[in-house]
């Protein structure tokens, strides 16, 4: 996966593809990935509803 800080759009796209392809229904982030995941929260829920253990707040 591309680095989320430098390639946020590509990271989000690949993350969603991975969630859909692997049928992932729960994501528990660690460290700073939680911030990037939170920024993609709404988009992820639109394209692949799953439980994200992060705040829906946009950073």
C-alpha cells in the first residue's frame, strides 16, 4: 500500500479495494494510521460498510 501521508488518495483507494476483496468487516488501527483512517471514514462507509475503530472526525 502507498504511504498514507504522501499518497492519501491512492492509499484510500487501495484500502477500500482491500476491504472489499478480502470481505473485511472490522478495522482496528494502530498508531498514526488511525488518523488517516478517520479521514477516510465517510468514504469507506459509503463504498464498503464496515466497523472502524476510530473517530469519524476529519483531520
